[in-house]
C-alpha cells in the first residue's frame, strides 16, 4: 500500500500541469489553448461544434447557444444579412430565422468562424494575426467560389473549413507566450523558413496544431481531411488546397510566373477558360476584403492583395459598433417591428408552429430587452405546465424549475393567466388579489422580481404562456415593456388563429 502511494506521488510529480506561458510540446499546447488560453471561446465552440455530431440538434438549441453572446448574435445577423450570404435580400432579424433561411450547417459554421475571429482579435501578436487572418479569409472566399463552380453540395462548409484550416496558427499567435515572441523575431529574418522554424522552436508545425485542435473541438471531417492533405482522395479538400495556394501566391504578386501556372491549373480543375478564371479570382479577392471586414477583421481585410490596384480601405464594421455591448439586451423598437414583420411573413407562407414560437420568444428577449424569457406548454392531459423554450440568463435553472401541477387546489398566478385568458404584469404595486396568487412555488422561480405572463390560445383554449422578467439585472419593468411583451403575445395568438382558420 505504501509503495502504491509512493508510485502515485511520483506520477503526480512527473506530470505537472503545463505552464500557460511556456507549453513544452504539442499535447501541452492543445491543453493550454483548450483549457487555459481561451476558456470562454472554447466553451462556446464546444457547445456549437458538439451540435455537428448530433444531427438531431434543433434550430432552437443552436439559437440558444448563439444568443448567450450578444456580440456573436449581432455579428452573425449582420453577416447573415450581407449580400455575400443573403443573396435573396430577405430580412433576417432573428437567429431562428437565420437557421431556417441559411441552413443549420451554414449558421453553425458562421458562429464557429465568428468565435475564432473574435478570439484571435484579442491576441497578443496583432501584426502576425492580421496577416494570417487576411490569408485565411482570402483563401476561404476563393474556396467557396471553386466549390460553387464544381456544384458542391455545401459551398459554405468549404468556406468554413478553409477559414478554420488556420486555427492552430491563429490560436498560437493569439496566445501570449515567450516562444511566440522568439518565433516572431526569427520570422523577421531574411530568408526565414517558417515551417523549419516552427519545428525547431515548437517541435511541430502549425498545421499539426490545427489538426489536433480540430479533433479536440470536433470541427468536422472536412477540416480534418484538409489538414491531413487528402486532396487527391477528396475533391472538396482540393478546393481548400487550391484556394490556400492561390492566397499565398497572390501575396508574392498577381503577375508572377507562379501565378500564371496556378491559374492554368485552376482552369483545368474548374473546366473554365484561363481568362474567366483570372477574372473570377480577382473578383473573389475584392469580395474577401468585404467579408473579412464584415466578420470584424478590419485590419486583415486591408492586407488582402488586389492586382495592380491600391488596397481599398474597406469600412470596418467593428468600428461602427458600440465599444461595449451590454450584457443584457436593451429595448429596441425598430428590432421589434422587424421581428413582428417577419412573424407576419411566416404566417403568410409555409407555417411552422415551433419556428413561430421561437421567433416571438427571441423578439421578446432581444426586442423588448428582457433578461429571461420562456414559453411554457400544457401537457396533453393538461395536468402539467412546463417550460419548453427558454432564452436568456439562467436557462438551465429556469427550464428545470418552471414546472407546475395544474390543479384547483394548487392555484397560482400562472394557472390564473391560463384560466382567465388575460395577460398580467406582477410587481409590488399589483392588485392584492393577483399578489395572493404569487405562491412560494412561483416566488422560487421568479426570485420575487417583477415579471410578465401572457396566455397563448388556440380556438379560445389556452395551450401555454409566455413569461419574461429582468431578475438577473434587476432592471425595472415599465409600461412600454409590458406593451411590447403583449404585442408579441398577440401576434403569436393571431398567427395561431389564422392557422386554425385554414390559412
């Protein structure tokens, strides 16, 4: 027993925790970047990437993860409304609608890319990051265009895989370390061989780090195949490889012999005349500048090379945003109107009950500026009222605790809302009869903060209710907030009424 204890103690001494400033090998770098280097980014990425493996993941689950990050939500919707993605120019004001119009995989990929760019933008080696990110965006836009020309089933997936190909490089330069400073200095020397220096100072090349991170974070088969160099076996991977080669070659000049040879190879691969390919890749380079800026990588966008033209200064979207995005959404009347219009258009088209509820809930959360929102549904036998969709803070706890038995002997304010078909706004100034229905069970859920509830009806029969509060921020609820909340509930009820009238 004593020997076992000694052996265990020796094992603990021989495997110390990696030093975040000085990881010693590839495994330690992966561990540091995953656990210590950027834990918030990693948590978001794990949550989103985990949905790729689970094809049963719903639009609401993906929207929930994205909506937890106000900055990501704002950037994703801005990108989703850009001409590059939203070719049909349909207004997209909610994450739920973005998933429906653009597709689950496209939105998931956008969110992953935003997480990478956001994490790298806060890094220590700004110049290296900007140059590598410029190359990554340039290659990603080119690869998407090649995939479209080859009638790929998902050009967006190729775009994301190309962008994430540089994950290891971006993560490395974004993490402050002594070896990064040494490598940066060595790379400045004339004639420096980047891959040789990476192996000499790190013991591995950046592509190996990218591959291990892609596996650790489950970024998908296409990214892994590209990093493993499987272009000959997979035409989709060849799009990534050709695009990366083009982006690297363009940095040496668009009129070099190497570029002319590459354009000839591209023409053969894409079954196009060389002149058409040349025009296409030049257009793509200009488009890449805009896409990088749209993602918030303004410095990178200005480094993407264009042939025989001064680099156009692309408007930096990130500079147009407020410097600090509030932790809690503020009421936004214009956003409310946009979402209400989109709910109306949903009713007029192919009606989706769950999507309508998700969009209304997102409108209450982001448009009316609530901290916590949910839709609770009555069970089939009408014996239980339980949370079904939840947005905002404390989601897990709210979902777990918002469950009430429907019984005459257990009357409470939520059951009163269902029975009366009337909305309510409960605060200390509320009617004493309503306050008497705020039971201990209700107070446990609401935290004794003011809240609002509104019934959802089908053929004049309650099926559930919307709930909203500002418990986490302790911000007050006002008359305008209650009016906005009711308006969204009324829109949901009107939509359901039209549905059951045969619309």
